[in-house]
C-alpha cells in the first residue's frame, strides 16, 4: 500500500500507536501496549533527521522518491532527480502524537522521554524556521530547507505547538502558534479557501480547515479570548460547507445499496472530487467542543450526524460486497454517486 509507512494522514502510524496505548490504559490489553510501544520506538530510533525533523513516510528513508507521485504538482514544480521531501501535514500529526504518547507512556508505566523529544524537536525546529509571515510551509527537504511555502497544509503544526505549550508553559510555543493561526486565518479561512490539506490535490479542500477548528478551540481554552471562539465557529461553518444536507437515490445495481449507505450528513473531500469519505469523523469531536463552548445545539447535531454517517459500511467481519467478505474494521475509503 502507498501509505503503509506514513506517520499521519492516510497512514496514521502515530495515531494507531497512541490509540493502542490508550486501549491498554482502559482495558489492560497487553498486546496493544506492546504494539504501540514497538511502533513508536521504531519511528523514534529510525526516523529522526539531523535537522530536528523526522521522516513523514518511512519509504522515503528506504529510497522512495515518489510517495507523492499521485500529485505531481506537490512542490509546485517537477521533482528533481532523486529529490526527497517531507510534508507539514504529517509532521503536525506525528509531532502531536509523539507528545501525546509521552504522556500516555507515564500512565502505562513506561519511561519514554525520547518520544517527547521527537515532538519537541519538531516544535523547536519551527520556532526557528517559521516563514516570514509566521506560517510553516507545505514541504521541507530532509536537510531542513523549505521547498514549498504556500497552502494551509502547515496549519497542522499549530496543534503540537499548543500541545508543547501546555506541557512546558513556554510562551514561545504559544506565540508561534498564535502568529501562525492569525496568518492562516487572514489568508485562507477568512476567504473560505483552505488548500493543500488533502495531500493528493492542490485545490480547495476540507482537510485544511480541520486544524484551524481545533487550533481556534485550543486557543480559546488557553486564552479565554472570545475572538478565538468566533474563529472556531467560522472554521465550523467552513467544515459545514463540506457536509451534505440531503440524501440521493442510487442505481438499483450499485454496491452502495448493499452497505445501506446514505449520502445525508456525509462529508466531501476537495473541490475537484464529488466523493464522500468517513474523514468527517475526525472533526466531529471539534464540533462537539464548539457546541459546548457556544451553547449552540446545531454543532452537536452536526457532529452526531456526521460521525454516525461515517460509520456506514464499517465491516464487523461478515460484510459481503460484490462477492468478497471484508475483514472486521475495514471500510471503503470513499464513495462516489456518479
């Protein structure tokens, strides 16, 4: 699989690992603890770069240069022969998960300062290498040179910056996060044009808006500023613009009918795609937080509808589609009404 060794986005090695640690905390599942620990240890021991960042795709360390071949315009130009790079969407996901994992490790009875260090090294790199407008860029070389400065992609790094501030109380992390958020807000969110969050397309998308929702909520909780709450609601409306508010009929021979799939409350992907996928479940918790902060029930309703719709087609191990039985936990990546 193309994303088999990706730290975030579609690969989610970091997210799976922290989920396994949490499973051990809740259910004392020893196998989960061992798998989560081994995953994070492997990335820590083998994925770090001298510049302070880490490989976002382990295949790149193994020599792959075309993990973004599905998006030949990723850098805004053709790749140079042998050129390799890392992206800020995955750096943000990974750094946050490493910081979270270091906290979970203590609850698991593990001593893992190296996990925390990976996350902190990434945040420290961007304290020193934020772009002149405060943003974090889209792609960086393995040596720490910015290769693509635009898009909303780097907003993912605001979240580990704020996590680092919560953990250390060092205001440099907070100020960097606030400056970056303001830049992404004024350049992108205010114009309802978040871009580059879906790494396979250089177009307006919903994924670029997700970190801005969570960042605004975090900033509101950290500072108490009502302005940040208004920003969070703006991000909430932006994401709501990607949610379907109606059902549609399907062709009677469509395999979608076998899944009892309903278009209502699902979420779109990018301006260039008419498909839905379950990714809305990732920001449903943000809408719930927004409902609590604003007292507006509509955000809770959207969150519940979105999350429930995103579980459609999730196999329990008996689901049969077009003659094939799907393993438990598997799900179609996206659905198209065409």
